[in-house]
């Protein structure tokens, strides 16, 4: 690929999510010499450089060099970091924020009202390149910059664009926080298997493989998950007994309430962190 497809890319913050994105990009052929990173944790930064061959520097230096800047710092320090970074952004690079709970209006206020900004809500399976990310671009973001953002986040999973920024709260409820819901279900299944006499090792292996198999089947099937569920259920059979128990106990309503609480918390955090 040409350098137009590999813009000079800087990461402000070198934590797990930045590491996973950098690793995915390099694995897909993104030139390491066109990636730089900064972080207050010098050990983490040096390890990243050794592992992937990327360059390093301080926040201002890597930002001034970059055509795309990924803001990968914790939400609680985003305001401080971005306000300090603003003088280094006179060349108007594309800015991608992967911090939860920081809305576009706050980012524009801190970084500059005329900057091209893409908000991204990734999730932790990006660490194993099976992530799911929701993206929203502000009005200053060009079509080419949208493609750059999609290329970068697509290196670690699937990408969905949103026209309306408030829908990022729904993305948080579905995919951003979603892995924890599945982990909780796995915990419950493992514990139930142990209670029914399986060893914890056996219950864990069977549960994890079943979760992987179900997700893989759903991902590759030409029918919806509702139909896949029905295909497992025989009338009067064992699966039907379990599903009817879930329905009687209001599992769908439980998920609805939990995900509403998640989205509402996302809204309140945005208000608090965007001050």
C-alpha cells in the first residue's frame, strides 16, 4: 500500500487498547516506521517499541509529526491531556478518541472547534482482534479521514458507523460493556455445571467452547439468532425446558433494565467528565 493509505499515526497513551490496535495494524502490514506513541509510563512505551518496532516521543512531538492521532488515555485525564496537546495540532490531523464517556462537544472544546474528530467506542475483545467498535465522525471529518479511522479500528475487529452521536450510549450498552454480560453468563453456567456434579475444569471448558461455537455459528449463519435458538429446541425437550425457565424468570426484561442502566450511566459520565 502507498503512504496515503498509511498516514503517519500517533498514539497518545500506550495502554492495552493502544497496544492491541498497534499490534493489529502491524500484523496487517502497516509500516511500523509510520507509527509513534507516547506515554508517561516509560517502561510500557519502551516495551511497545521493542515488540513492534514503532517510534516513541512525548505527546507534543508525536502529535506534531502525525497525520492521525489516536487519543488512548483514560477519560479522567482526557481534558488535561487534550488541552495541553492543542498547540501541537495546528496542522489539523484526524483525531480519534477511544475514551468512553467523552462526547464530541467536549473534545472539540478542548482540542479546537475546527478539528476533525472521530469518537470510537471499542471493546476489550479488540485485544484478541475480535473487537466491535462504534464510530461517529464530526462535520469536519472528510470522507478520506473516515476511511482512515475505519482502517485503524478495523485492524482489531468489526466497525459500525453511527450518524447520531447520542447512539454512542447505546453502543456502550450493547458492545462496549457487552463482553462483561457474556462473562457473567459464563460464570453462572460454570457454577451451575459444578453444582450438577461436573468438575470446575470440565464445566469451564464446556462452557467456553459452547460460547465460542454459538457465536461462530451465529456469525456465519444465514438466519437470525432467534431462528438458531428455535432450531436447538425440540418440542417437549431439554432445551425447551431451560428456555421456558429463562422466559418465566424475565430474562429479556432483566437485560433491558441492565442495558438501560448502562446507557444512562454513559450519559451521566459524559456530563461529569465533559465539564
